C-alpha cells in the first residue's frame, strides 16, 4: 500500500472511530464516515467490505494496544529492586494504560455492542484483559517458584491483582466517563494500596 | 392508580425494557413499545412523558434492586458466627445479586447509554454500586472499631472487597454476556478466595 492509500485508510478509521463513539454502531452510516474522512464512498468500500468489517478492525486495533503493556510486564518486574517495587510500578502502569480516555470510550463501545457482535467482544476480551491476566499469571507463577511470592493458583492471583488495581477506577469510568473523579495522584495511591492488599495475601512468610 | 392502569403501566415498562435491551435506546420507538405492550400510543404517553422518561424509570427501578442487598448487609454480618463466615456469606450473596442475567443486561445498557444520559448513569452508579460500597464501608468501620477487622480507610477497604468479589465475574459478563463461563459453584469458590485475600490484609493481628 502506498503512502497516500495508507493515509486514506487511516483517515477512514479515524472518522469511523469518532462517529461510532459519538453515535454508536447503528447510528453511524458509511456515507457519514466517507464525508468525515473526506473520501468517496467508493474509497471506503475499497478499503473495508462493509461497516461491520470496519468496526471490527477498529476494535481489534484498540485491543492490540494492550500488547505494549503486556510486553513490558516481565521487564518491569525484572528491573525492580524487589517484588513490592515491581508490583507497584506495574500497577501504576497498568492503571495508566487502561484509563486512557480514548481506550475507555472504546471499551464502553465494545461492551455496548457485545449483544450485536458477541464474537468481536469475545476477541477483544481475549486479546486485551484476558491476555494481560494470563501474562501476569505466568510471571506470578515464576516469582512463586523462586520463593518471592506465595501463590497456589496463579490465574486467580492474577485476577485478584488486576481487579484490586483496576476494578474501582474502571467501573467509575464506565459509568461516569471523564467525570470519574480520579486524579493521577489518587490513581497512584489506589494502585499502591491495591499492591498492599495483594502482598498481604501472597507474600511468603 | 387502579389495578388495570397499574397493569398497563407495568406492561409498557416490560415491553420497553425488552426492546431497549434488544435494540438499544435509539433503535427503539414509542410505536414499537405500544405495539409490544398491546396498548395504544396514547396510553404510553399518558403514563410516560417521552421515551427519555420511560428509559430513566426503567434504569432507576433496576438500580433500586440493589436496595434489598444493601438492607441485608448488616444482618448477614450480625448473624454470622464470626467475621470470616459473615464476609463469605455476604460475598456469595453480593455476587449472586449482581450476576442476575436481567440486571447484567441492564447494566450493560446503562454503560452504553452513559454518553447520551450522563446524569442517569451517574444516578445509577450512586444508587447501586456506590451505595453498596458506602454501606460496606460503614460496616467495616464498625467491625474495625470492635477490633474484629483492621481497617484504616473503610471506603478503600469496601472497594477492595467489592472488586475482589465482583471484578472478574462482572467484567467477563460485560464482554461475554451469558457465556461468561462461571458456574454457581465456580462463583462461590471465587467469592471465598476473594474473602481470603481481603482478610489477609485486614484481619487483626
């Protein structure tokens, strides 16, 4: 794909994202997407078979944004002076990654369209939240084998960590949107407290 | 309101709930609601000023379903032989209450319409999740004052408890719907493990 085609394709995805977030899947037409992207409707259909495919590509691209955080997990833990420091850094980064306004809006959109697109919602769940937790579970298991954590069930421990860190802020964001009322400082404090609870349960004696 | 009027009003709310859940707010018309409820459009408008008001009443009625659980919280804790048993019973009831399929669907609908109806989403959040956590915080504070828990920040402890118990199952249900894959037995096991983590952090030495 040449540069001009790639730019057009990106413009279509940006326009579609904006419209889907504002008006939902059903409330958005391919005509509107073409108009906002300043391309012909023909160009839209040359790039995307239909609205459904365009929506799926946007959602899966958003899910792939979890990859950066997932790749960082082992390194963050390895670079920290001790387990507690590693878990704290990780918790803050996890929260910062998930609480990006554009990602929160997309998450809400995926949830709201999950009835219409169950396979897409499932793919998103597997690629993003589930993949993060599976990666955490592997790391926690390794730390446990080295005697640095005390964990019987790594998958359960990973979900405890995830929801201690993310549960409240994410739930507030889903209902209250940008008015979730958590400053970056409050989120860091929340992340530290979450790690405190997790370690109380899983620190070796 | 006589019995016949009350029945008609309920039929309208039931029909509207069904249609909103299936087709979203924008995808539902007052005409369709009247048809499904088997009443005239005039009757719909005699009961509800507009679609917006009808939607708001449905959401706030769903939020009020949290009241039953909220009222039970002090009693469940008081009736238990010890704190651990009380927190376990409470966790199982909390999870069972939140994981009701009809409530999950409505929760997803409130989240998806939060952009269009921010005040309504905020009211729902205050009346349901936030009210439950505030009630838990009061109880945890009392238990802490009696020396039965060790808690500095009751609000933070309440949210830790809430998301240890609910976080994973609720997130799975939001993305995967009825296919969330958690049997009642798995949910009970999850609730017990959540209480274990919570107590590791907050049990008095």
